[in-house]
């Protein structure tokens, strides 16, 4: 199988001249011009009258000094002052809170590398800010979840017992079924809060992501949750083992599948896994079926998982880090661009009132980040949503 990384490889960087080389080359040109001017001056001075020769010589020297000054000023402006000014303006914008500002490239290697390091520092600052905000949310939700579990759990148990007594006493079955449904909904909210906020003490271990995805797919198929959708699975290629907890990653796959079913209840769903190399700013990419190699997938299926155009910013990973990519795409209405970051926030949901708790994707993000990976959402090629999870490979990268 051809790697997505190879098909989406960025063009090699254009080599840039160093500042020292540019200065020496231009100064050499200036010296050559000065020697030529000196020879021309000596030749011209012989043609003047003895009275005008000193004046002409002074005028030529002044012109020479002026040319040298203007050329040196232009040289310093182009090679030093402009890139320094651009870096200073980018730093001032960043200090003022404009995290979208980036330093532009430069002509010389030194300033280009400095701009690149400045931009990487900005990206890491955004990552750190995102982790800090997420940690604060997690701590708040954790305290809230503990209180809710304590205050709501016991009354829910009592309500369940009372409903059972009413059922035995011949109460209206329809009313009892409605009460059971609402109690189950409250229980799901409490369980979702605990799953989101409660850290796991289980150590991370190598996990076969393909086996996890197959297990989640088989579980939901057995339960009948996928009976009304057209499921396309690409889980026939081994991928590197990733570090995680098998049961938690299965919960990730289940939540993403159920989310896709809710988005496209009678549409198409695509789930797959493949080897992948992390790309913070991929310009093109997709599944292995998009790489140009042989494939059994139809063109419609390939359109469901769009190009990787968004950068997952929530965690900093090394460029080209090997790992596995799990994707779940649907043909539903998709996620608006303005909601693609908020969709992972607790209690945020685009579903109708009463249809979702807004905790499923928050739990997904929590589990993925605990495993050292990232999760993000893009637009699928048919307008739906494509949720993608990247997890770095474990120590036994070769054991596929």
C-alpha cells in the first residue's frame, strides 16, 4: 500500500542564499564598480583643463560616494531592515493577542529560518493555550460531574425502584415507558460526564486500531444501530500498533459511528483505518484510495473523505511522525466551519433539543488526547462530516 504521506509530500523548500553570501556578493560588485569608476575618473581628469580638473575630480568623487551610499542603503533595507521590521510587527501583533499573525518569509536563509522558528513558536503557544483551556474545562467538569453523580445517582436508583413497583401494580405501560426513557437519558448524561472527566488509571499499551474499529462496527451491527445506513468499511489493511487503551478506543469508534448515523440516518457511512504520517499543514491528502494506486472503492466512496485541509492544532506532534489514521465519514449535512472547533466542547451539540447530550465528541477528544493523538473534523466530499483520529505508533512500529 502506498502511504498517504508519499502522495501528499510537500515540494522541497527553495534554497535561499545566506545573508553573508548576499552581502559579500553585492559588496564585491560595489568594489568592482568603484575600481571601474576610479579608472574612468583618472582618464577623464586628463581631458580637463588644469583649472577645471580639481572641480571635476571632486564632482566625480561626490557622485561616487552618493552612488555607494544609495546602493548600500538599498542593500541594507532589502536584506536586513525589511525582514527585521516584518518580524517586529509580527511579534507586536502576537503580543497584542493576534494569534493568527505569522511572520513572512525572507530572501536570505537566516531571516527565513528566524521567521519559521517564530511561526513554530506561535503554533506551540496556541497549542499550550488550547491545552490550558482544556485542562481548566476538564477540572471544572470533573468537579461538576462528581457532584452530579453523587446528587443524582441515588435518586435515579430510587426512581427506578418506584417505577418497578408501579409496573407490578398495573400502572399505564405507556407512561412507565416514557418515564424509563427519561431516566435512561439522565443516566447517559451522568455517565458521559464521568467518562469525560474521570482520568483512567489503566496504563497505555500497544493496540491494533483495525481490530478496535472492527469490534465497534460488529457491536453496532449486532445491536441494529446500522441497519438503515449503507456502511462502507476499509479495514482490510494492517496499520502500526498505537499506544492506548483498547476499550477506550473502541468507545471512540462507537461514538464516531453513532454520530455519523445520527447525521445521515438513511445515508452512507464510511469507516476506515490506514498507516499515516502526521502532517500539521497538509496541502493534499486523503485515504489510501486517493493516492492514485489500485483500489476497490468507488468514486462516490472516495468523495466521502475529503482532503486533509485543516490542521489539528490541539496537540503538537513531530512532522512525519508515523502512526495510524482512523476516519469516519458520512453523507449528512456536515459541520459548519464555525462549529468545527466548538463541536468537541462539552454540552455543545448541533442536534435537535432532546436528541443529544453534547458529550459524545468531548469524550472522544478526551480519550484520544490521553492516548497522545489528535482528532479533528473536516468537510466530506459529499458535504457531510469526516471525523479523523491520528494516533502515533507505539514502540513496536514494525509489528503490524
